[in-house]
C-alpha cells in the first residue's frame, strides 16, 4: 500500500492515537528537532527524562514537521497486554496511511519509512508488548522507526542496542533548556527576562523546563510539584536516598554511600538518572567517577523536606559531607558544610590543619573565613591565625598584625591543638608583618624553630607550617644575599610543602630555588630546577637570565631578559617586588654594552626602593659590583665582601701579587668561602686571582694547582663568565698552564674562544717536524688571541724581545713565515 504523506490535519485514530494539541506559547526547539531527525535514521530512539523536561511537547512538535510520517500512541498500563497494544498500534499507524507488519510478519511492507511515537512508554516497561514492538523495529526495512518517550525503561537493553548502532538516546542533559530557550520560555509565560535574569534562572533550574515555568511562582507551588512528581512517585528506599543526598550539590557513588549508609551508590545514581530522580550526569575527565547533580530548585525542596522529616540527621549528614570534601582537598566546601551545621569543633580542626591550603585555594575560602562568627570557634587561636594568613595574602599587613595579636593573646590563655605548629605559623606571620627587614639572628632562630620540630614521618598536613616558615626564611635570606643559607632553607621548604600537599606553593619555592642556585653560580642545578618548574610568569625566568650570563652567552641573556614578564608576587612568601627585580635582570644582561646606563639606573632604584633595596642584593651582584663605584646611593652591604675582596686582589695583582694573595686568602677553601657569604663564582674568581698572583711570583706549580681547582669547579656548570670577568690574567693562565692533553683542554678552548670572539673547530693532533719547547708552545698559544707582542709579553711577564725570540723559533720549526700561517699550521698539528 502506498503511504499517504503526512497531513497537517490527520484523521482520528481513536483515543490517545495522536498527541494532545500544543499549548499556546510553546517554545520551538529546532536544535532538538534536528537531533530527532538524525535519531530516527536508527531503528529505536529513546527520549528519557524525569517529569517536567518537555518530552511529550518535544515529540509532538517534532511530529508536526518531521521528514517522515509519524504515528502517535500514548500508552497506559492496560497496553501491557499485547492484543490490546497491537490493536491500538495498528490504528495509530493506519491513521497515517500505513498498514503495519504484525509480529508474525503479515502485511506488506510500507513503501517509505514511518515513525511510531510511544508516549509514556514506561507504563509498559518489561511487558511482552514492548518487547514485540522493539523486536519488530529491529527487523530492518519495512519496520516502523520507534520513538520511545518517557521515564526510565529498565527492561530495554539500551547498552547492547547502542553498541550495535540501533539506538539513539536523548536524555535530561540533552533536553535541558539553553539560556536562549529559558529566555523564550519566560517570555511565553509573561515574565520577560534580561540576560542576567535568564542566566540566574538557568543556574537555579539547570535547564529543567518545568522549573523554568515555575520560576517566580510561590514556593508552595514548587514544593507541591516536586512532592507530586518526585517524592510521591518514588519508592521508600529511593525517597530516603534522594532526601539524604540533597545535602550535597554534586554526588558521586562514593559520596552517596557516605550519606545514605548504603552500598551501591553509583548504581543507584545511574538508575535514578535514567528514571525520575531529577539527576543529570555531569561531564568529567576520563577516569573520574561519574558525577550527578539535581537542579538547585529541586534540591532546595528536598533539603527542606529532609529537615522537616529527619531534623536530627541533618547536622550529622553535613558533618559527614564536610569530612568527605576535606579528604579530597575541597576545603572551601568542607568549611561551608561545617559552618552550615554550626560544628565549631570541626571548624577548629579544619583551620588548625588546613588554613594555608584553604587560603591558597582561592578567594572563596577567604570570604568564608571572614564570614564566620567569632563565637563559633570559641576560645581558640585557629580562626584569628587563619584570618591573619588571609590578610597577609591580601596585602593588608595592618589587619594581619591585628589578627596575629589576637591569636597570640588567645594562645597564651591555653587552647587546644598543636602548640608547635601554631607557634611556627605565628613566627612566619611575625616575619611577614614586621616593618623593615628581619635580622640575621631572627632568621636563624626562625629556621631553628621550623627544623627543630620537623619530622619526615609527621603527617602530611602538619608539614605545611614548617615548610611555609622555611620558605619565608629562605626568601628573606635570598633577599639579603645569603645564598648558601637560602639554598638550604628553600630545599627544605620544597620538601615539606610537597609532602604537605601544597603543590602550588612548593612550585613557587622551586622557582626561587632555581634563582638561588643560579645567582650562586650553580648553573647545572639551576637549569634542572627551572625545567621542573616549566614555563609561565614566574621568578624562574630570572634564573634563566643568570645561567645564560654565567655561561658567557650575553646575547641570549639579553634576549631572555628583554622578554621577561613581571609575575604576581606571592605575599605569603614575602617575595621581592617583581618590577625592580626584572629591571635589574635586564640591566645585568646588557651590562657590558650599557655600563653607564646600568650605574645610573641602579642609583635610581636605590633611591626609589629605599629600605627595600636589600631585596635586590642578589640581582645587584649580577652587575659585577667590583666594576661599579663604591657608592651608588650608599655603601654596598656586607654581603658584597667577597666580591670586593676579589676586586682588591685584581687591582693589586700587577704591582703587588702578595697583596693580591692576602686579599683572597680567606676565600680559597670552598667551605670557608661559603661561610664568608661568597657565591660559587666568587670562589672561582678568588682561585683565579690567587693563581695569577702565584704565577706572577714564578711559582708555576702552585699557580697550575689553583687554576685546576678553578677549572674543575667551573667546567661542571659551564661557568665561562667568571673567566671573562677576570680578564687578561685568566686568559694568560689558560694559555700558558693548560696544555692540549689536559683534561680541561676542551673547556679551556671554549673560554679562549669567548675571549677571542671566535669558534675555531677542533682538529686531531698531527705530529710533524721538530718539537717545540714548553716556552715556545706557551707563546704559540697566544697567537690566536690577536694580542700585540707587547700584550703577550705583559701577560707572560716576559720582555718583548724574549717573546719575539720564541716566535722566530716557532716559525722556523713550523716552516712558516707569518703569524696567520703559524696559527693555521699549529691548528693542523693540534698544538692549539
């Protein structure tokens, strides 16, 4: 039989054989019409959602403009009997001009596809009638395309059908209204809404169509609707589940089990989300447990019902929810739950152990802290301590000092909790709120307090406070230029904060560790730490500039410094101001080309920063302080003693090598240099100055030993700049005292190329001709430097005539007659 095209006015097909007429003001939903157009290409489509999601209206409005004939049947419980069901189904299909094939196969197949909508299909869930019509749809060509609309269908093998590509499902998440649809629904109900109002309604209803229509109506109307559509239609077990779960905004299977005290939480959530539980799955990351939410308007009604029916259970449920959130690091949620239940003991315990993590997690935790009534936590220092920490992070040191004073007064009266942990926090707050820079002794006492009670076996949360105090002390020591002490403190802080579960703060400390290592001349360690920190706006870029400078790559350092972006300082660590620090890094990178500008800018910074200039000492030291005037807005601080000692040694070297040796005598031992506050590169510089002095005194073996120590320390980190800064004496030492076969020969070549500004390739040794004497080889090694004979003679402490005599002998033995030819032949033979 030829199928009759769909008509706008169709013949009657008996009761419930066509959808009810659409109400005035029905909002078109073309995105879902298109979804159904695509869905009916498969044998079965399931439109499932709790009541009020507009399933029937959607299917009816789609049927009126569908691209194929659509028959309609609203089923009821009596249709579970197959004979009655098939009688009504045939009538519905006949209404659109189709004689269906019966379950036994009778009847010719239709000439074109036809869809059959079964509305309220949950009424025949599990019946033989439903099984037969689904089996008919799966037969292939000629079978009607089924659209099953209703709540959950437990008997439908949805997973198997979807896997076989035979089923499409549109559920509550698909049917939920968009912001534009919410705006149209409100306008159709006579309540036009602006964008902000529509978004508020959307958040409150999660797109639940009935909830949107109920928005603005009396609360009693909403309550009655939820009671009728949800609670009355649920089993006692489901009702208890939904009421207890209503204390949480978002549910997982595990949390549902905590709140209900029953196993199988995940299965219950999944089942209720497919049925009448008003639960929608929340998309999450791969590997995460499924999460579910109810529209807030529904959850509020359920929570009020819980408080009405089981008032004694509410505080315990909120406490359990608080503990669950806390165990997962959701501290603001944990605090909100504890505050909502008025549980002062739980709040005190949370603040005592988790205040740092709570404040670092974001502004919400701080707002909750400030909203807590003082009486809720009683006579305990936990709340004022937490408020002091929050005030420090907000940059309000005056408020922080006031909260700290209150916390210390409360602590003096006794109180519960871990006294050592509280004292550690208070010490960190004192350092951060005190005016001026703390003294050495105060920092040493703070570090002793943090490490004295530290225990690697201590529970994770109790390692946060000592880690924080060590970080504050480490940054303070870095600011004042005590680099060795800073490195030790920051390494301990990194360990404690990581173990304490504060990864963001530990990552920031790691960045400052990289800076400290780089400023100290430990470039390999700094590089590894910087790589661990990764990219982004952070102090780690200062470390990158310092490493490039230390390795003699001024161009790359200048490029990196030019791209340096200021970072947001972390007040909880007492970080130096990023603006002046970044500016000093840029000055240091371009110092060789803009020395006068650097001196002027440094003087300006000293005047502008005033008492804060000590924060910049380590960066100032990148500017080669020995080359700057003794005063640039004031005397240099004591932390520059090692640099000044090296400068004095270099100045005394030409005329008084003994004075040069005395100037650096206390810096020749690495441990002694570290105790004196010297950077690693300053220790290397002292070794080079002492080697040059010994060589000038004619004590070549001692000079060579000192030079070898300097090379051993420098080669591991690629520290080239310290040799370049030492100038001609260092070049002369490398040229005269490091023969080609020496283990530091490759590094020596790198440094000499930087001196010469060339990069000649290495060649294999080619023995040839008469052997050169040691003195001749020494003079030969100076030839690629392009120094004059007078300069070579000065570096070697020889007369010009002696140098010329050695060179004539070198030319004769190499068989050449010019300096350029001698260099080329020496390269060929591997003598350079």
